[in-house]
């Protein structure tokens, strides 16, 4: 048995704890999707056993594909991916523009494309591509990032334009992307005054957009220039405590027991997206408060191990990439959790690796594969340093 474990351990590249965290989140995902998946994805109401098993096996299929990609990318040197950072950016911009103008319209927003008769979410791939480019750019600049005319202003312009394009499709997505950028600026060699200036600028622009979208005149003006869901965020914030789905998710958590509830979740059938936008709340109701605490601890462990690798690796690009990708994932997780807890307004953000879905699981697990390769390189650097000592 030990020899088999050793063989598996040698085949797996990178931080073993990160592998364990990912596998545990995937197991929870299958449990949650099966337990909560007895709800229609459109209108609520219980699904039959055949539909429930279909949902579960579909989720398992996406997870298997994600694990395969995660294994492959854990073996690909992250520096090799960095060589194509400009091509990745160009591809992302093209895909985003095609999505914004020719994508599937869902309630005034275009976030996906129809490919071979199947709707594919493209926005998350685009956001990850933007983060990859930004991390590589900052790594190349190093101390020159503070040069106002040649670098710093161009960095701010890049952040602003990419966030605006994402904002056309999704407000919370733009906020998460902006916060990911700021996390990278924070760990870069940017001077603190320049970092605070970037934070202040984005806070001011975000506040201005919110107040403009809160008025009918401003909302109509924003919709005319491509921000089709400009009024969604102000409306959700205003209705945060009275929205029907918010009430159900808060009730689900409030009535949850410490251990799995006998009879399972009773609120899931009242919410259309119980296995996606609100999966944390109904997972807690179905399987108990302890599973909710366990999920939070898994995400925190994931972030800690990623940042730990970022601190240990000698490559500046590897360090920035680990921070950027892990921040992107952890921000999605806690925005989802806080929204389900009623701390912030509902955003529609998914819970990484747990929410039912296709492209999101594949994108997030590919990101984790890249982080695993960085942890692998960090382990090599640590051994080299020990040998030198």
C-alpha cells in the first residue's frame, strides 16, 4: 500500500496539500450537486431521480476533465505559458468582443457563446487571461513600475479598460478583476503612494458608476453605450434584505443544524439557482454548519499555500502569478459566501469547484494546475537554497 502511495506521490507535481484541498472541494461539489440538484435549473421544484443522477454525473464529468487539465498544467512550466502572454491577451480581447456583441443575451447581459449547440461561458477565461497578462507585465517591469509617464499610467489604463469591458457583462466580475489587479499591485514593487492612488482612483470611478446607475437618466445613458445591466447592482443592493431569494438563502442557513439535517434542505425548491448562485447556503442547510466551516477552511488553506509558494519561489513572475490566480479564486469564493450569508447583495458569482457548471470548473482547475506548477518550482528553489547553505 505504501509503495502505491509513493508512486502516486511521485507522479503528482506540486504541493500535495493543494491537491488534497482541490480533491476535497470536488467531493463536496458532487455531494452538494446531488443533494441539492433535485431542483430545476430554471423554475425550482423537485426533479426526478433520473434528472438528479444526470446532473450528478454531468458534474463528475466536468470534474474529471478539470482534474486531467490540472494534472497537465501542473507539469507545464509556468514560464512557458508566460512566453505567450501577448497572444493570450489578444485572444482574450477577441473572445470578449465577440461575446459582448454576438453572445447569448441573458437578461440584458452577454457572457457566453453558443458553440456546437451548447452555451459556453467565456467571461471567466477572459478574466483569467487578463490576470495572466498583468502578472507577466508587472514581472517584466519590476522596479520600473513606478515610472509615471512610461509605465504606471499605462498600467492604470490597462486596469481601467479591461475592467470596463468586463463591467459591460457583469458588475461583480469587474469588481473581482479590479481587486485581483490591486492585490498584484500590492505585492509588486509599486510605491505605497502609487498603490493608494490606484485604490482611490478605482474607488472613485466605481462610486461614480454606481451613483450614475442609481438614477433613471444615468441608467439609460449607460445602457446606450453598452452597459446593459447598469441598473442591476443598485437594485440588488436596495433590495438586499427584501429579495425573495435572499430571504430563502438566509432562512436556509438560519435553520441549518450542526450536522446533516434529517430530510435535507427544505428551502432549495423555492430558489431557481440553488445549485449555482446559492449553493453554499443550501449545502450548509443540507449537510450541516460544520461542512460550511470546513469549506471556508479549505479555501483559506488553498490561499495560504498559494501565497506561501509565492513567497518562496525565486521567480518574480511565478510569485505574481500565484498571488494573482489564487486571489482571483478566493475572491470568487468569498463574494459567493458573503452574498449567501446576506452580508453583501446577491451577485450571481459561483463558488469555485463546488457550483454546478462546466467551463467554470475547467477554468478554475486549470488555474490551480498553474499554481501547482509554481509550488513545484518553489519546492525546487527551497531545496537549492538548502544545498547552497
